């Protein structure tokens, strides 16, 4: 308790202390139930602490006066619009009668909030792509700290939280939230982590602390690995088509080979027929020669018959002359066909090589696909 | 200007001709030729041609040529040498031609004698030389030995 005689000294002391105490302070001197003197620091005031204001009996100060002892009390936000701690010291006269009180009010600040200005600028620069740190009280943004690489200009101090904001949801769910936000909301993909901060006795949430980090690299990586997977799928499909056409080529070549063999058979048959033609021609020739001999033996009477014999022999000679021509043609057919057959065997080999190569490529692609899936998984965890 | 009709055939590479009057017919060489014992090597054997037995000779052996394989074109030329039938094996009967007598060069007795009078002359047609067989001489040589 303070003696009335010492009160002037206290007032002088308070004048000095007011702007020295971090966070600010308000001193008020109460005579009976009325503020008679008030000293506030530049950064912190309470409107109610005004000379002339009367105090009701339920205030800390009046309780201290009635109970004649020093009382310390935390006053919730609902009373003065901000959380404050109030200490009231009764003032007594020479007869030890309580005549008033000296009341000191401090802003009540969460330790994290108190330290925000110290740690946030450092922490913000410690992220690869930069970070944006903020603190909210229960309704609005109270502190913000952008980094050199990353800022969220729309989130200013005083910004009112709405129910889509993560801080709002943390306050109402009483759970920390770590969430990815896609580019539709803030123009680029973000990772937002928000934790609730409790008061001294860990009962009530009084604030939240949030860290926002851009996810550009991770998203780019994920997109790339997605693209990679798509391309690989395309390649795999193309290779399958390739393998399928190799199979078609293979069966075509086999058909071609059997066709070629058939052609060889047919040209053999043509040769047989042409041998038959030669035989007939030989027979006809002999017939013609015999007819000529017969005509000669018949003398003049056989003259007409001799002409016929001559015609027969001519006919036979003509027929016979076709035989080597046919043979020549069938020889050419056989030669061409065997060339074609050789080529088809070669392309059969090539198509088999192609099938083998495309199997190898498929195996490689599968490996790469597996790797890109892993890559994609890694990108998701970033 | 009289002319001559010849049956032309081949023995090896050479062409021979015989007057058509000596020829009776041309047939394929029969599969069955009956061999006869104790005959000169140029006698192939005998065949039965429509009821008549005909001796077959290989003229190339008779003429002392190298024996060549018989081909599908080989034929049997049946000669009618004054009612004696004789078959000669030839490589190919190529044709029956009519030539003018002037085209035939008759060998002198000396040259003809060197060949045992088998060749009586040579017929020249374009670039071809056709040796002319003496039919009568053949008969005496082959059938009356």
C-alpha cells in the first residue's frame, strides 16, 4: 500500500516510466471512486482511464479499495476492447484509512506476439522460395511479415478474417491446420500452416500464428512429372502400335512367301505344259515329214498332199518356236520370284529385329515410367 | 532343170541328206529293239514294224563317229533300199527340201572313194552343207556284207 504522503513521488516516477516499459502502460490515480490523474504511454492507452471517470464497485480498483489490499487481475478483451493486466494498490492516509488507489494497466500480450517482430523477419528468409508469416487475434490480422522473395499484399494488418480463411477455421476448430491452396485463390499455389496460440493457462485460444510458403517449385515439378508420364504413355502406345505392325508385317511376309512358292509351282506347271507343246510339235513335225515322204513316193499324184505336208511342218516349227520363249519367260519369273523371296526373307528378319528392339524400348519406358511415378510422389510431399 | 527332193537329218553336228525315194517313214526310236547275237557293233538289233522285221543300224558307229547320247529328238529313219527296209538311228530329222541339181557338187571318184563311196556329193544351201548319202551303196554295204 502507498502512503498518501508518497503519492506525489509516485506520480513523478510514473511520468518517467510510462515510455520506458516495453508494450506500454497506463497509470491512473483514483480518489474515492474517481480518476483524478492519468498517465499513459504513447503506444498504449485505455479510453476509460480518463480524469473524471467514476469507477463502479466491480472494478479491480474498487475491490482493492474495499478489501484494503493489492489486487492483480487479467481483464478480458470484452471490457476495454483489448486484453490487459491491471494492478491496483490502495492509498492510505495517516490514520491508515483507505482514501483511494494507484492503478497500473499493462497490455496483455502473448509471448509469441511479443516476440513476433524479433523472430519473424529472420524466419521468413529461411525458406527456399521465401515465406509470409502472420499472426491474427480472434477476428483480424495483427502482425504480418513478408520475405524478400514472397509477399501477400492482400493480407494487411487489420484484415478481417472470414470463415474461408484458415486462421478463422483454426480458431473455431481449435485444431492446427496445414493446407495446400491452389492458384485460384491467391494467384499461385501455396502451402499454409496455421497454429492456435493459447493464453497462459492453456484454456482459451487468443491468437493464431501462420506461415505461408509458395509451392511453385513443387507444383512445377509435379506438373513436369505429370507431363513426363503423359508423354511416356504416348510413347508406350506408339511402341505398341509399332510392335503390332511388326506382327502384321511378319504375317504378311509369311503369306508373301507362300504366294511366292505357289508362283514357283505355277511356273513349273507352265514349263510342263510347254514341254507338252514341244511334244505335240515334234509329233506334228514327224507327221509332216512322213506326209512329205508319202507325197514324194506317190509322185505327181501326191503333189497337192505335199503342199499340205509343208504347211503341217511350218505349223510345227512355229509351235515349237514358242517353247523356248515360254521357257525364257518362266525362267525370268522364277528368277524374279526368288529375288522377291530373298527380299521378303530379309524384311522378315528386319521386322523381327524391329519387334525385339521395340520390346527393349518398352522395358526402358517402363523403367522411366516407374521413376517418373516416384518423382511425382516426391513432388507431392514437397 | 531337174530338181531333187531330200530328207535331211543330223548325225552329230553334220547334216546329211538322202533322196526322198529311199525314205519310207520316220518314227520314234522304239523302246524295244531286239538284239541279235554275233553282229557288228553298229547293228543295234531288229524291230517289228507292222509285221516286217527290220534291222536297225547306228550310222554314227558305222561311220566311225564318237557315240553321242540319244535325245528326245533322236529318230528312226526307215529307208526303203530297193525293197529292203533298213532303219537308221539319226539325231534329228530336220526337214524335207527340194534342191536344184546344180546345187549339188558331185565328188570326183577319188574323193568319193576315200569315203568308201558312201557320200556321193554335197549340197550347198545358203550357208549349210548337206552331205548326200548314196542309198544304193548303203544297201550293199550294210545288207550284203
